[in-house]
């Protein structure tokens, strides 16, 4: 009886491919990365689709492998910072889910697209580095690599949300939603 039930369910599932939706609500299908430089570093294609941004993947084992981590999971991991929040990934997942609900209510758009636009807009394009010889230090303008742009954009967005929510009536989810929507507008 058990084998028959498994065979029936697997035959039903084999007929039509099931679309993977984030939190069972938001599709990865129509997400566009408008900046071609960041296309390879923002993992939102249907190939990287997940139900929950908690894959337990080992994305730090090799250089550049974190570019394959779903972008919503990278946002979730970045929220999980500052001592008292270290390691509390389920709490971070819940914060992201609530923030996405708020974004959807206020904009009627796919929150994943809002996150992608926010990351593209908030990543810096150039930076200044220190060049020093014989005790004289000068600042030199340099371009920023695409992966660093994505990393820094995620860090800036989550740090802004964290600081806005600290000692405030607004929840971290509301602050993260505000931060993402404002950054996506440009």
C-alpha cells in the first residue's frame, strides 16, 4: 500500500513541473537584473529558486562560491549580525518574510525584484584606497569589482535597517522594508 501511494504521488508530480516560490508566495520567474555587470553575482534565476532562504549550503568553502548563494539568503545571513543575533537564522528568515509581506502590501510588486533593484542601486561603483610609500599616504580612486558591489550593498542595507530599528518603536522588519523600498526607488 505504501509503495503504491509513493508511485501515485510521484507520477502526479512528474506530469507538471512545480514552480518554486519563495515562502510559497513569490516567484523567481520574472525577476530582471538590470545591471549586466551584476548579473552573475545576484543569484535570482529560477535555477537558484528556494522555498525558504535557509539552504545550509557551504558557500564559504571556495573563493567566489558565495555568488551562487541565493540573494535572499545572503540578505538573511547579513541580518544575522551583531553578537546578540549571531546564529539566529530562523529569526532572520522570519524578519525577511515579514519585510517581504510589508513590501508587497505597499508596492504591489514582487519583493524579490525590489531587493534586486535595491542592491543594484545601493552598491558603490568606485572607492578610494590608500597608496603610501615612505610615510606619505595618498588616496587613490579605484573601481569596485561586481562581487564587492553586491557584498557592500547588502551590508549597507542591513546595517541601515538595524540602526533604524535600534531603540525605536518600528520593528526590524518594517525598517528593512523601508530601507529596501527607498533604495529600489533610487
